[in-house]
């Protein structure tokens, strides 16, 4: 079984009940809402923006983003995930978000392409090729945003030491942590104006471990905001963002 088949099998199982329950809990919802705020602030996506989301899963981030933009198209390989995203869009009355099974479209004119916890699932050769394809999908002045685990993250080292079984439960055999600057270099080679930001230190891992603890997540997020102002500590952050923009 190849990487694509293994990833799809894992996520089909994940999105057949567990993800729906886990992602609906208070701390995870607060995390997703924070992500949406960051995406809007860092990319400048506005009320008319056309958005493409790669690896959208059950669309929990995309449905929170949809009221702030013009249109959202989420794509994912997993049929159960897409079915859930479509059902939730109908339940919530969100008409400007649609979800499709598949990979990258062949063409587009998007103001924002985003990839939340997606790049680290790609094999190295596909990761290297993705920025060129993304550049072809972006409208002039459009932006790409991604969020992925950092290879330098202190939380990962601590988790592998203290709770290795739990760490394996939340990871597929093919995903891995990424080195922020070498990942950003792929986007620079595609002639995209690219920068890296550290997203968090401990708040996302806390939301994963204690998904119902909203107050704990919010306290950890405030602490993260303070920690990330120190460059030395920020290098050990859990997840990093890439913001890449196409010239006009």
C-alpha cells in the first residue's frame, strides 16, 4: 500500500466518528476560531475573497472562515470527511462553502489557498512540487497560508518521552514534522514572497490532550503569545506558519 492509500485509509477511519466528536469540543473549537483569526490577519483575505482549502477534513475551520470571505472550496481525499463537511454546511445554513473529493484542481484564480496541518502529510517530492502548483492557482496578489508541526518543537520531544503511545495514536506512519525554513524555501523557489511565523508553543497540544478544557486552552494561548516574543524560545514552538504571496 502506497503513501496515498495509507493516508486515505487512516483518515477515512478518523473521520468516521472520532474527529466529529473531538473537533466539536470547546478547546478545539476555540483553537480553530483562533486559526481563522490568524489566517484573516496574516493574509488580508476579505469579504470577496475566493478561498481554496487543501486537505479540508470535515471542514470545521473552513465553515468558521466562510462568513468572513466570499467563497470557500474545500477539497479532501476522504469521502467520510467530505460528506460530513457538506452536511455541516447545510445544517449551519452556510451557502458559500462547498466541499469536493480530490486533490488540487487543475486551474483556479483564488485569493487565498490554505493548508491546515496538510504539508507534513506529503512525501518530500510532492511537498517540493506543491508551491509551483499553488502559484498557478493564485490570483495576482493572492496568498498561501499553511500551518504544520515544527521539527524543532519542544512539545513533540516531551510528548514522545512521556506519552509515546498517545503521540503515535494521533500520527500516521507517513507524516512527520517539518523544518520551517527548508519548507519555506520551496515556496521561495516558486517565486512567491514567503515568510515564516511561529504559531504556538503549547496551546495546540493542550487542546489536543484536553479538548473540552476551553479555559485551559485560552490561558495557554495567552502564555504562548508571551513566549513567542522571545526568539530563542519561539524556535522551539510547536507549529509554524508559512505565508507566501504571489506578485501582482
